């Protein structure tokens, strides 16, 4: 099986950009945009670029300090990924967030790889610009199709786990779609919904995909 996790508010207990914004005293401006984006009320690319622009000038030293002190993985995240890998599954992360964060946690979680966006940095400060493979509303779906071709698997061999509107595109290309503590817009497209903040519940769904938790 190929198991794809979203990162922010799925593997991570919180949204990366909101956590950075809190550290940089921009929380209210950024979190309001995040809320609208995860509900699917505004375009993801538009919301991403708007939010990152608010972090212009944030020192890289502050970013690293925040990653080490402000970021906390979701309950059961490490145990879930490690058990899935022990059972022979390929486990990856697609994130509309940032490589500085996902790469930091990749080995801690035991992920095979991560796909995320890149914060532009000049003179050890954020420029307020962002680029990468996960910037658009359909990016996760496009990446999942590409990964399926590379690994020679199809939708029946894929499990996806997410919480927000930008996960809809990858839900479209997997037979098992798990909405984890998710927004209503994503729950409507899910085959399974988890309401408890414990990722270990994913393990049973992956191993017993014929059952429905809703």
C-alpha cells in the first residue's frame, strides 16, 4: 500500500504557518486566512502567498527556534507511521506547508519522503515569497498521480489522510480516504472519518479497509 499523509493538523498538531506567525506576532492576520483556506472558502494559492507575505523579514534563526520549541506532532503520529512501515507500506507526506518543517520531522516520524513548499530566504531572513510543488489546490492530486505511476500502483492500493480542503484533490485518486479531525468539506468526500486526535486509529483502517468508521 501507498499511504499519503497531509502534514499540518494531521501529522502535526497545528498549522505550521500559524505557529510561525504566533512566534512573529502575526497570528491574528495569518490564522484568519488559514481558517478560510482550510474550509475551501478561498483559493489555496492565494491564501498561501498572502500568509507567507506577512512573515517577510522573519529571521531564519527564529524559524529554527520555533521548529524546535513550538512544534508538536499529533498524538500517535510516530507510532502510526512506524507501524505502517513495519507492515511493509510506503508512507509519504504531502504538505502545503514548508520543507524546513517536514524535512525536520521526516526521520523522527520515519517517513519515506516528503513533498512540500520552500520558503524563500535572503540574508537569513524570509523574503515573504514561497515556491514549490504543493502551492495549488490540485497539487496533491497531481503529485499522487505522478507517484502512482512511479511506484506502479493504482487508486485501490492508495490510502490518503488529511483534514482540509486542499486535500480534496488527493482524495479523488485514492480508494481509501480518511478525514482526520477534518473540516466538513473534506468529511463529505471521505470513506472514513476519525474524530479523535489519535493517528493510531489509521492503522486499523488501513488493515481493514472494507470497514467504514463513519
